């Protein structure tokens, strides 16, 4: 077996299936560039056949990413496979990822197919895909809950047809580490041609064991690919966390004995970018990338770390991208310095006009805030008004009055298709009044299912980052806004979410 562990990132596909985590094309491109800087081996860019929007995103990522293999998910049918292969044509290195359920429950209740029918469809779909592309991955969906005898039969057949990677998903997060590792080991020992493919693990976190199960699949089962997402993003309780599995393998190389191509110094930047793009805030005590991951409050711990860092730290903060010198720019910084910092943060803008618009907003922020942190810059460029001046709704200005004992009042000026309008309303608080003021004109009828506020950096001067999640007619969208004024940030986030509601791109749930 190889001593190289392949890191397969599915943030842009499986991670995006979190309610409200769907991303725009530009946001996906920005994250894909950061994943390339992270030196991820495989980027699952989307599910090309699910919608025209996903097809275009996969194709755009395939065009710009040169170092990583670009992958598209496809159901095990000719239409999906052809569509995915078409989207992947521009890629330097492309992979088709086929999936078909193999558990008795899924075959009977979801597919309404017999085991023999599933066997034939799996075999023929891989044969069809192999004629279009040489790099083929096959996933028996709900593989861990499948009958081992049937699973062996299917996997042996698809390897014979040309599958080069076999992924065994724990689709519903049901596995226990030792059992899962031995499950994969048993499959590899029983299948005669198992050595002809790379074995992969894809674990969900429903019982909080996705990382542990994935590592057991590697150590016990002999898997040499781990499918994971930045920050563990994903539907339900999420997926295996990339940063945790990578740092576990790196920190405990004495145990795993495996090499990786990952540039771990890019982990924190990737975490922040995904968090600020989706609005899914990273908890402070999150391993590796949480704000407290390398903080020491106990006096005994502080004394030990000062004397010898490895008394209480098993990883160096710098190795995952943390830096003691967080202040990068200020009000005297020029356009070139700003542009250079954007490049260092993995942010690529479409045109000089976009850079100029972002720089204007940066200077405006610097006039109000003396110290500009990386987090501030990432929040600033994630503001949709910077790069999307043609959006349906755009923020202009806000005024509000709030006084103890009086009902707050707000007046919001914003654009609708380029025309300025003014909305006024009262509310239970200044935020409520402001959002109701917007609704006086928009009348979206959307239900707010989440409102959250997060301080971007650690002071009272910090920008506030607000996430608003709206639901309307079965669609769930996520809007993020940032500003030193929380009320303004809330209005920006609300308008951002309304803009996404205007997008009619269909979303189709894929493999778990």
C-alpha cells in the first residue's frame, strides 16, 4: 500500500448541502482557489447534473484550478455521467464520482430496485463512465449498512469495469470506529481485485465520530483517501473535518506513518473563508481552528507553555496558519498593499473594477476602525455589494432611533433594481425595525429561520458579522453582512439573503 494519504475535499458539494450553506458561483471559485492553495488532492466541485448553476460552477472551477484534481458527483446513470464529464472537460485532471445505494433499506424504499438490478446498474454505469474519463470513483451509498456479501459482489464488478477509487460511505453516521475500520478491512481481504483501486472513507458526524471513524478506516481498514470538509461543514451534524483529520495524521505520524501533500499553514485561512462565506460560525473550542484552540487561561498551563511550549501544546499554532501579528493594514495603506493582501488571503477578484470597489470600502472601514485584521478584509470582500453591483437589492444608508421606554424607529434607504427607495418602520428593537422597514417595500413573505451575530475580531471596535437565514416556498438561503454597526450589518445581511432568494437555481439533494 502507498504511504500517501489522499485528501478529498467535498466542502463545495456535500458541505453545501447544509441548509442555508448554498454558495454563489464567485464564492465557490474563491473557496476552490483557497483549497488549491491548501494543496488538497481532490476538490469535489459539485453535482453537475443537479442544475445548470451547478454545471457552470463545476466547469468554472475546472477551468481555473490547475494543481488539484477536480471531481463532479453523478448518479449512476448515463445522463448524469455525461453531464458531469462535459463540465469537467476543461480540467487538467478530472474525476467522475458515481454513486448508487446498496443497502437493503435504500434499495427497497428509495430506489425500488432489486439487488440484481442495482448490481447491473452499478457495473454498466462505471463501464459507461470509463469510456469518458480514466479516473472513476464509485460510492455504494449507505455502504456501511449494506450486506457485506452483496457489497463485495458490487465492488468487485465495478473495479473490473475500471473504477479506480472505491469509497465506502457511512452515509448516516451510524458507524463505530473499530467496527468501521474492520468492515473496510474485511471488504479488502474478501474482494480478489481490491488492490486494483484506492480505498476511500466518507463519514458523517451524526454520533460525533466522523473523524474517529475516518481515521479507523485508514489505520485498520487500509483506506488511503479521506473525504472531508472544511470546518466539518455538511448536512445534519456535518462531515469529517478536514483540519482535524489532517492534523491528527500529521501530529501522530509515529502512529499512522503516512505522508500528505497538504500545506497546513493554509488551514486557518480556509476555515475563516468558509465560515464567513456560509455564515456557519466556528465554535471557540473547535479543534485546530477555534479561537481558543491555542489559548491558555489556567495559570499552571500558562507557566508551562512559557517554559516549554510542548508541555501543553502538541501542535504549533503557526503550522495551521495562526499568527501573533494579526494587524496587516491601516488607513495609510495603499491600493497595491491591499491588492497584495487579497492575494495572500486567497481572494481573487474578477476585474480591476471589483478591486477598486473593494479598496474604496476598505478605506471607508479604515476611517472608522484604526486596525484592520485579516478577518475584516475577508468580511469586506464577502460583502456582495462589492462585486455584485447589479444585484436586485443594494444597501445605501440607514438611520434609526432607539430610546429606553420608546418603540425603536428605523429608516432604510436601499436600491431595488438600481432605483433608490426608502422604507420606514418601528419594531421591537432597532434591528427588527430596520428589517421591517426593508420589508415595507420588498414584501418577500420569507420566514427568518436564523439570525446570529459574531464579532469578527476581539474588541469593541470590531466589525460585527451578521448571518440571516430566510426560507420561502421551500427554499432556504443564507445572507451575511458585516459592519462596525450591528444594525447596518443586519440590514446588509437581510438584503444579501433577499438577493439569493431572487436566484431561481434549483438545488437537488445528492449523496449523503
